[in-house]
C-alpha cells in the first residue's frame, strides 16, 4: 500500500463500503472538469472522500491522478494551437510543485486531515468572495 503511516490509518473510514454513487458521480465530475475545470479539485476531494472508504491523503492522491490524466491532453491541444504562455505556465507549475511538497508534509502529519479541511474552507470562502465581489 502506498500510504502506511499511522496518521493515514487512523482516519480511515470504518464501514469499508464503497458507495454505488461513485461511478455516476465520477462521470458527472469528469464532464464538468473537462468543460469548466473551475474548482474541480475541491469537488473531487469532496466526492471521493464521501464515496470511497479512503482517508484524505489517499483521496488527494486519487484526485491528483485523475486531474492529471485529463489535464495533459488539454495542455497538448492548447500547445498545438499555440495558446500556451509557457513562461507563466512554468512559474505556476513551480509554485504548484512547491505547494504540493509543503502540503504533503502537512497532510501526512498527525493532524493532517484537519489542516486540509481548514485550508479547503478558507480557499473556498476566498474564491466565493472573489466571484461574488
């Protein structure tokens, strides 16, 4: 198993049942993510956390893989069309890698799931305020 730390095992759901809504939800999120992309990471985390029997660290790993799988073809299409600002994209990618590295340490810590929930709530509120204002 990829995640074998005590922090990971403690937050595992105990029912062991995967929801029958998993595949229809993933299909719907896939359509939304392919069309809009806006906020899809949060939606995947929310859906996977509630539909799978995995903890937040595992859910985040699944979410990252899923988003990468359908973002790569998108980048290739936009690059082929000459619509990628490479310098800005590389700066954003570097920031994302640094943030991912820091977040991994927080997520795997003893109170990692709490950190993730608090940060998600703050970011969602900031996004909502930005979109409303």
